[in-house]
């Protein structure tokens, strides 16, 4: 069996571990006092979570400047991105080598994404609305159902608490970037509220490069408008009701080879939820939520009506979650209902043509249970879930175990199964889908060792996730003439992740390295657009009112295609930032990305930003 670990991995582990032997620890991905929700669907101290989890906090988000959510995720361990041009372009996020449609994305507990592609519209998510992000690596189908093969990314918008606070910022930079946002949050009596709005635009750069069949030398810019809010009312002690929403509209230009026409996408993502949280008994908490999310994509590729199309996805979901404390243990019971509806139109549609085969809906009903057991140095997590849909009954299970050798050193291990339902495109898209396609299935095993003292952390994680019935594009198609999406491949996502954080004098240091082998076991080829090596490093220093930081990203070579014929070279990026808090309420951020003006590709013949700068003036607490 081939293992992705090499001598370089072992050497880097020693390098990462060395500072903790003689230095005072610094803030890691998630400090012990940090509370996370996503790993178990209930608040839990980060240092007591068995699942591999990382948290991107408000300070790191503030330092990101005008970067996108995907750019921010790409600086984390275990995550790679692919983008077809600038920040407004179509974007994929790979977690532990899993496809973008094998990752569940939530905004404040509401699942978002397209049922036709199976992936979230990362380019339309506004960074300015985000308070923090939790990433849980590995399969979580027992908690979140279908598609949670590679992991779950949950985005939390700003919450309401304390005295009213107003915040606002305005900024600009390279490629005609302009940005402005404002927010207010606070509490008054039984009412808690948080509201925000933002606008961002850029003239951009060419989405494609010479060599692409769609190449057009013009700049491809974007604009994004968004609003978000959360209002909650305490009805009585232990009883709260509220609503939350996020709306974002993205207008993004791209290249189609059609000169003289503004080829563009208009992408709308919305999420809404109403919720009722009750403490029924001192040890029994109930949460009831109804949510709706929309993902609408309009494409305009020509001046004629035939050059327009629209694909709309709507997801309606109702969940009832009960969390019961039994001594030091926790029992959780969940019932869920989700309906997905897709409507598709094109400029060629007429009364004489049949409705689009994508105009369909499907329903999934779910029941799940989990039990968290704690006995001294031992912790056990057990969970199971049944999802019933048009594919019949699908049961997934997971088990995790952790043992604390001391307050600082803990070992953990886990196994779990997962699945991904075929997208509407893979089932019904003309000339591509097959209605007979079955869900993909995953079986994962992993083990981790974590050393944590004060606010510092050193961690090593090994994982092995085997996927069966993978859906890929095959030609010839076994069931008809031409090509099609078909259950044929087996894949193995295997690797090591190393991470560390420490302090050397007044400098906070963080580093991570991933040594992975995401491969198609049917063909023996490396999965497209995924590197076998990638690493991150950051250092930050605070001196009085001035904060300075440096970031490094490095990625090995990848292949742009499944046949591994088109190689994409490795790359390294250097970013610098500084923030000056010249009063308690006012601060100035200056950021310089890709300092060395590195020319690189995330996707073959698609453009990426060169050296660029951004500056913003901010008022109020983030």
C-alpha cells in the first residue's frame, strides 16, 4: 500500500514541534476556551471535541481585507481551492481532497448550495458579514446527512449581544476594487439584534489567458451587494424565538469567446430561518428550526434570447433537535425534513418545447441519534442516522474515541460512513445525466495526536477515506451513445495533516503541512486539481497600536484533468498586512498580496491576480 508520508513529512513534524519545547505557546486554530458547535451540533469546548476541527476567528477575517471566503479557507490546513478567474468567478473548495460537492456548507445552521452542481456558490458569499467560520474535517453524514464526505464548513454571521455597537468600513485597492460595509448589533431588554449591509466591486482582470478557447483580453469584473440580519426575543427564561437571513447578489463577468458582448453571470443566494429554542427541563434543550435557502444562477452569453439561461435551486428544511444531559454524558435526538426543488429555463424554451428535464423536486426525511460518553480520561462519541428518499433508506454511522494521557496530551481515533446523493445534473441533464445513478459512499478511518498547553497546540492527524460508486464522466457511456455521468470509480483520500502554533518572544507563529494522496483507484491517477503537498505559515506581531503579519502559502504540482496529462505547476504566495489602531474606535488596514507577483494557475488557462494591494478604514468593533 502506498503511503503519502515521506522523509520530508517527518522532518517538517520535527520542525513544527521544536518551538513548543522552548517557547511560550501562542493562539492556535482553536484555543481551549473556544466553543464550537458544528462538530456535534451543540456547543462544546474546542479542546474536548474528538473530530478534527479548526476555527477561523474574527481577527483573521478582519486581516483578510478584500479577500474572498475561498481565499481565506485556502490559508487553512487541509483545504485547497480552484477558481476560474477573479474573486467573482466560479469557485470550488476541496477539503481533504474531497470534491467541492462532497462538502456540506452551512450559514448559521442553514444548508446552502445548488442541487444541480451539488456545490455551494462560494463566490457569492460576502466576507464582510462573517463573524467566524468552523471547519470540521472528515465524514459527518450522521450529523448532517448527504454530501458530508470530506467535511462540513459552517459560516457564522455576527450575533447580537451587549450594548448597541455600530461598525463601518470603506476601502479600495488594485484592479479597481472598492468596498464598503456597515453593521449594527446589540441588545435591548429581551430583544437581541444584528443587522449588516455591504457593497463590493472590482474591474478585475481577464478571467482567461491566451490558449483558452474562450480567451478575451478584456477585464472581467464583478459587483456584489449583500444584507444580513438576526433578531431574537427571549420569551421567558430559557425560551427564545427569532429569525435570521442573508441575501447576496453577485454580478460577475467572464470570458466565452464572444467579443463585443458583456458575458456574465448573475448569482443570487438567500438563506432564511425562523427558530425556537427552549429549555424544557434543566437538562433538556429543544431547538426547532424551519429554513429556506435559494441558489439562483442566470447566465447571459449572447445578445439573442437563446444565449440566456437560468437555474434555480430551493431547499426547504425543518429540523427538531433535542439535547439531553445525562450526568456527564449527552444524548442528542434529531428529526429532519428537506425538500429540494430545481427549476431550469433557457432562452431557447418555447411553448412548443417540453419542460426542462431539470424541473424536478425530491424529499429526504431523516432521523438521527448521538451519544457522547465521558468517564475520566476517556471520551466516546457514537452516532447513527437514517435518511429516506427516492433512493430508499440510507443508514450511516460513526464512532470516535479519545484518551487524555494528561491535561496536555490527548490521542483520538474515529471511523465513519458517509454518502453523497447524485446531483440533478448527474441524474437528468440532457446528454450527461443518468436517472439510474446511485449515491456515492465513503468509509473513513482516522487517528490524531494533540499536544496542547495554555493557548498553544501541536497536532498530527492521519486519515484514510475510501469512496465507492464515484460518479465520473465516462465515454463511451455504458447505457447509451456518447458520454455520461456514471457510477464507475473508486477513490482513496489518504494523508497526514500536521499543524502547530507557538510564540517566539513577541511573535505569534502558526504553520501547517498536508501530505496527501487523493487518487482515483480505478485509473491509478491523481484526482484533478489536487496537490499532494501543500503548506501554510503565518507570523504576526503586535507592538502597541500596530499589528503586522506575514502569510505564506505553498502548493505542489497538480493536474488539470483526470487523465493527468495537463500539469499545473506548484506555486508559493507571500502576503503582508498591517493594521494601525490609531484610536480605540478607528483602525487602518493595509494589505499586500502576492508580493513576489507570482504567475500561477489554479485551473488551466484561467487567470489569477498578480501583486495587489488593498487599504481600508474601519470604525467600531468588528
